[in-house]
């Protein structure tokens, strides 16, 4: 609007100047020629030359004027372009996308349109672990993939650091599904960048006009709520905005805020579950399992908040607390000096990949004087998926520090026997899903026995997890399992109850089961 007004004013000034200069030139030069009293033929010649000179001068003036004006207009359009473009992906930036989408929404018959937010879930982690060049690479890689799906009237932009935003005319459910499936495929393969190999995952939140809202601003808010929902969904990370779900999300967001404050409010506590020798059922170690004592909701189990703690960047501080607090508790247990259980703690993939992990563990051990030989770190196979080579290096560093490591939850997910051979771990923890069918299924008995034999041939110690029944224990003992853990012996206990349990058990080892 403003530039329109500006160019009209400019055109008016140029025209008036040209008219005035032409008028003055003709009038003044005619007057000068008249005063010279030249003969008819010479006067005609002078008038022709005068006209030619005027045309030549005004042509030069027009050339410079047009040249300068187009330069100004080019510069301002480049500036305008830069203000609307994301320099990394060359997509529209947030304000450019909003401007274009508002215009496009106004043109839709019946106002039907779909907004899709696509979030790269671990961008912060990728930037932290592999450098920002890796994060940039993932964003460009993903932008190129999404571009392939665009129709002529679709508008793609980069909404913020880790998010893309897509405007689609109408309600193209199939196109969204295809895009989701394609990105899901792409995200299954690790990205190779230099020496690094890593994976990314993504989530999609969708809102629709006019069903959910009719303005771009509100549609964006609704899509962001759907995105939060998509992130917490256990299988497919895709969600359409749903008003009833939105209420749950708000509750989840409140929980997220509470979680951010839980550490400084001292609301995390440690419980410990004994791990017992087989045969003999003597206590060997305890697994530290964190809980959140919420002021109104009560005791919240780790499965509910570990992922959120990762998302809000609390997991490293929490991990530090878990180790330090567990050691403090163990060292203060009022138990005979002859019973000195080791400590096992869990690390999530994000904790494992953190640059300061080894230093932080080393510092805690030094500050507390807890011997590294009494510490075991439990990790799952998925921890290595991003970067197996780096994972192996960290495991070796643990071994050099005197800390042992265990592969947790074996038998769930991707468990592969080939892996066992390659990983420098000392212990294998067989998951409850393999233990549960032992009393009723002969094939599962054969599998567990073979697994224990294989682990032993690789010089690994085997702990069976989640033992609830005596029959399960008997089968494991027959199969040569080294240690057991489960509700049959003890649930995870606060430190005070743990010492009682240990004192009881010391007098009566076989009787605890
Ligand atoms: P996990 O490492 O597999 O821990 C064992 C889980 O199995 C514990 O659940 C424990 O209470 C449960 N369990 C033990 N015996 C039995 C049994 O006989 N039957 C059944 N059904 N379950 C049994 P919990 O404490 O809820 O922990 C769940 C998961 O949360 C843990 O699985 C671990 O992956 C994670 N976690 C716990 N504490 C921490 C922590 O400090 N840091 C991290 N990163 N993750 C943690
Ligand atoms: Ca564990
Ligand atoms: Ca486990």
C-alpha cells in the first residue's frame, strides 16, 4: 500500500518535472532564437538542432532515471525477500509463511484448509551431541523431503528452530498420510554425516479450518496442541487436534511445569530393589529406581516422567541426583559392614550421549568416595542405535574406570544376539517378557537356557528380571542363571525399608522367596 503511494507520487514528480523542463526549454530557446534575427533557412536548421538536442538530453535523463529506479526497487524486493525467507532451508520463515497462508486461506472456497506442524524431536540432542552442523543437515534433509510432496498451492515454511509448518488447501487426508509414511521411512535409516551416524524422529500435529478454527493464528495454536499430543503418543507420532485431548494436553503441560520445579523442591526420591545371587539368594546389589513424590498426585513412576524430563532438558541434572542420592543412601544404610551391596543405576539414551557424562560420574564417585567397582550402569540396546561406535567407546571408558555395565531389558525390542558379542558389557539382564512364560511354555524354557549358555560363553553374567513366581525361579536356577530380581523377593523399597529387608534377609537368606 505504502509503496504504491510512493511510486504514484514519484511518477507525478517525474511527469511535472519533464513537462516544466520541456516547456521552459521550448519557450526560452524560441525566445533566444527570435532575438538572433537569423535568415529563414538558418533559423529552420537551428530549430531542428534544438529539437534534436532536447530529445538527446531527455533520453539520457530517462535512461539514468529508469536505471536508478529499478535498482532501488530491486534492492527493496531483495530486502523484503530476506525478511520472509529462512536462510538455512530457503523456505518461508514464520512471518513469511503466516502472510502467505492468511492470503491463501481467504481464497479457499468454504474456508477449508489444513495446517500441519512437523517437529524434529531430537534436534536439541543432535545439536548437543554432534554439533549444530548435524542439526542443520537434518533440517535441510527433511525440508527437501517435504518439498517433494508439495502441490502447486501448498505453502511450506520453517516455523521455528525445529519445526516446519505446512498450509494445505482443503482437507487432503491421503496426502498427509503419504507425507507421514514417507518421513517415517526416511527417519528409520540413520543419517550419515562425516564420521557420525545418527537417527532423528519427528512428530506431526494437524488442525483444520473451519472445524477447529478459522484464523491462521488459532489454527497454529491448535496444531501445536495436537503436536504435543502426537509426541506423547506411544506408537504413531501423528495427531489431529481434538478438543477433548486438548484438555489432557493442558494437564500434561501443567505436569511438565511441575516437573521443572521438582528437583529444587526435593520431590524426587530413590527406591531400591535387591538383586540376589543364584543359588543362595544372597543380596549382591540393589537397583536404584527413581520416583517423583508429587505434592497432589502422589508417587509417580519413572515411566511417566523420564521422557518429559528428557524433553525439558532436566534429565542430566536428574541423572546426577539419582547417582549422588543413591550413593548417599547406600553409604548410610545401618547394616553390618559385611553386607556391602553394589549399586545399579539406569541411564537413558540421552544421558548416555551427553558429553559430560563420564566426568560427572567420575566427580560424584570422587566426592562421595564410593568405589567404582561397586557401581554398575544399566543401558538398553536402543541407547546404541544412534551411534554404535561412540557407544562402544563410552562402554570401554566405563570399564577402564572400573565401573561395570549391563545390557538392560534384553528380550524386548531389537534384542540381537550378534550385538552381545560386540558390546563391551559384563552383564545381561533378561527382561520379564522372556521370564513370564517359563512355567507354561517349553520353547521359551529352551530359549532362555540357550540365551544363558550363550551369555556365559561370552563371559557375561546373567540377571533375570521381574521374577514373580516360585516356578519361574526354579526354571532359572535349572538353566544356570546367575542372579535374580523381582517382586517375589522384594518390590523396590525406600532406603529405610531396604535396611530392614537386608537385616531380615541376612538371618534367613533362602526364606525371602
Ligand atoms: P527397568 O530398568 O527395567 O527397571 C525395572 C522395572 O521393573 C522397575 O519399574 C521395577 O519396579 C519393575 N519390576 C521389578 N520387579 C518386578 C516384577 O517382579 N514384576 C514386574 N511386573 N515389574 C517388576 P520402575 O521402577 O517403574 O521403573 C521403570 C523404568 O524406568 C525402569 O525400567 C528404567 O528404565 C526407568 N528408570 C527408573 N529409574 C530411572 C533413573 O533413575 N534414570 C533413568 N534414566 N531411567 C530410570
Ligand atoms: Ca534397569
Ligand atoms: Ca529392565
